[in-house]
């Protein structure tokens, strides 16, 4: 893996950690994930991030539209999606 790609993966992991520590919102997490993934390239985005990000974006859209926080069931769903994303990213070389 080249150095640039490794740095972007690290940025994605930092974004996830910041979300878990409640330092950033789901909206900001999605923005940071998309920025880092797209910096690596469209193919990387589509193969490694897009599906999870789309599911997270659907939850985020509801939160923004209804101006509310995550419900406990949404929080569990978000955590599951993030865990799947982390698993996918750990397999990237």
C-alpha cells in the first residue's frame, strides 16, 4: 500500500474514533469518510466505503430532517455499519 493511501485510511480510522468519542456528529463522520475515500480514488470509494456510507447517510438524513439525536436502535445500527466498514478497511492493501 502506498503512503498516501495509508494516510487516508488512518484519517478514516481517526474519524470513526472521533465519532465514537462523540467529538463529531454522524454528518461530520460521513463527510470525513467520503473525503478520505474519494481522495484515494473513485474505485476505492465504490469498492470499500460506498455501501456502508449509503446506509449511514440514510440514518443521517432522518436525523437532520427531524432535528434529533440517534435513537438507541439507530445507535446500534450505526455501530454495526461502522464495524463492517472497519472490517472492510482492515482488508485493504
